[in-house]
């Protein structure tokens, strides 16, 4: 069974996106390799942003086995992300 993937759709010019980055770093410290975290710059990856219907940055998408499990817009704290991801790692 594949591990969950958290995709962080961001833009370098986005202020709130800069606040999300340290939360993802905390999440990585808390969960280690049990979760794959991908940062996706929407300006460099328009095809992916369009595929996922990204209209707001930051947007976090949690996928498990290719299925979107959660979609979050705005800054989300590491502890909230961990609560969503832990059940997907079992």
C-alpha cells in the first residue's frame, strides 16, 4: 500500500504560502517518511494546477492511492495535517 502524498500548491509571490512552508517542515519532522510531501509551484506547473482545479494558493491536497482524500485552502497547521494523515498511514 502506498503512503499518502501531500501536495502543496503554492506561488513564490504568495505571502500565506510562505507561512505554510514552516508548517510542512514541522509535519515532516513529526511524520518522517510515512508521508510524501510535494511542493508544486503553480506558475511553473499550470497543467497540474488546472488538473486539480487550483484557484487559491496555498492549496493542500492529500492523496492516497491516487484518490483525493482532503483538499484544504489557506494555511493549515502541522498538527491538523498530522491528524488527517495518520489514519492514511495505517
